[in-house]
C-alpha cells in the first residue's frame, strides 16, 4: 500500500515539472572536444586552435562541435542551424593556424 502511494506521489510530481527542451539545453551548453595528435610537450608550437575556433564560429554562425589540429591548420567542425524547418548541417572548416 505504501509503495503505490509513493509511486503515485512521484508520478504526480514529475507530471507537474516540465522537461527542458533538448535543443535549448544543447545550445546553452556548448560541447568542446579537442583531439591532440602526436606527443608535443612544447606549448608554443602553434598548436593552439582557440583563435581558429573563434574565426570559424564568427564566419559560420554555428555552434562548435569539435576542433583538432592537422598539419598547419585547425579543423573546426560546427553545427550550422537550418533555415526555416530545415535540419541543421554539420560542416568542417579548415582554418590556418
């Protein structure tokens, strides 16, 4: 008897609390994934892609998905919102370091 009362109370509480919108939640918390290649211990080797990320985001108007250094450039992957009802698209933008 007590367990069904507890379950009913929990269900009533959950029914009254709205779930966050997944898209709004994802836009509020950007996901950054950095993939390091090689075994460089020298931090001044030009391996920093922060400026490249800022440039790619400004250029595309998208949301950062990932960034990785590749040779003399940074490969910045962004999610670009669709127009109207179109789905967003994923684009990888090479940016010189």
